[in-house]
């Protein structure tokens, strides 16, 4: 939710890191955002679950990647 809500507001994600202890939004807002970005019309709970697990996995990998680190500077901005 933290990434998707910032992405929707067109915020810079290059310097954002997920903080598990941070609570943002309501359950209703989270579900609405997941439905919007899931890519399926009327998805099942299983499809939403798969989407969130895949997105979480990809974002975790991205946060750990040296190519996506703010330390690489302007060379890979937005990568």
C-alpha cells in the first residue's frame, strides 16, 4: 500500500523505503488501491493475494538491489 499510494500520487519512489511498522490508510483504501492496480476486472481473493505476494517480493528485491539504490545517483534514476 505504501508504494502504490505514493505511485498513484506520482511521488518520487527512488528514495522511499518500506517501513513495516508504519500504518497508512484504511483497510477500505488499501483494498480499493489493490483492486485498481491488480490488472484484473473483478479479481478473486486468490488473485489479489497472488498479486500482493508478487508485488511484495519484487519490491523487496528492488530495495536490496544496488541498481535501484539512491547511491548510484542519476545514472539509474527511476529504474
